[in-house]
């Protein structure tokens, strides 16, 4: 997994980078997490993976975190964010303790 994080970069640039990373002929990364930090109190997280059927990268999940101007209220959309174990570790889980990772609202608010 790779994190593509940007403050000054455009959303389009970050998305192109995420698509490049997940392309098996270019980056070969299973998961590209794109985080766009907006100076207006907003963070957008996109999880990109390669789709072998359509032969292109696809955004699998979008989470948006918004903080009120006063800083006392946080709103989330698109939660929970699920990171599949097999894509992260490039193998199937073994045993009860190995499973997908879920980033729930409480985790993302803090």
C-alpha cells in the first residue's frame, strides 16, 4: 500500500498518481490511498485498486472528513473505510486474528 498525500497538488494530479501506482505495468501496488488535504477544513480519502476486468485503476471508496470552522463539529461521509487484508498483505488471512481493517468514524474523527 502506498499513501499519496497532497496539500498543494490538485485532486486530478493525486488521482493520476494513484492510478499509476496501482497499474501492474507501472507501479504494481495493490492499494493506493489518496489523501487530499483542503485548507478549508476538509480531508478527502480515496482508496484505489487495480481492476483486472476493466484493465484500469478504480476508486473503491471515498471518505470525506469535514471540520466546522469553529472546530467543534466533525462530519464524515463514506465510512467505514475497509482495507482488505488480502490486498494489503498480498495473501489470504490465516487464523481468526487476520482480517480486513476497518477505519470507523471514531477512528477517523480522532
